[in-house]
């Protein structure tokens, strides 16, 4: 899994009457495939968080992860995993 490191000096910084310490933070990224396009996202991202970051409106869509449809009611609890394959289908009208 790719790891992106953000590094800050661990030097105390004084502000008003409080003392703050800045430390090293590790952000782990995973790969997902959305309609066959590879994207990197933060580890522990839920399906709902992912969809909200990519779409303004999620009404009228169906989503499958690894060929299994995930009900809208479960989007907030379904955590995406490395190499998940996400298929997003948008309903349209027409004739």
C-alpha cells in the first residue's frame, strides 16, 4: 500500500498561554477502481464519504463494489478496501 508521509518538526510552538507540539503524521492511501479507472483514496474511507467527495448529488444512482450491489442505507458503514472495484450506475430518462 502506498504511504504518504507528512512531516513536521517536533518543535514546541508557543501561542498565548498554550504550548503546542507538531508531530509526524502518516496517511495511508489505497487504490480503488471506479468504472475501471484507478484512484488513490485515504484508507478507512466509507462508500458514502467517497461518493460525496466525487458527486454533488447521489440520488438516482446504484453502486456495486466487487460486483455486489451496496444498498444506499449501507453506504455509511461500507469501508472501501485496497483494490476494490466500484461500479457507479446513474439512472437517466429518455426514449
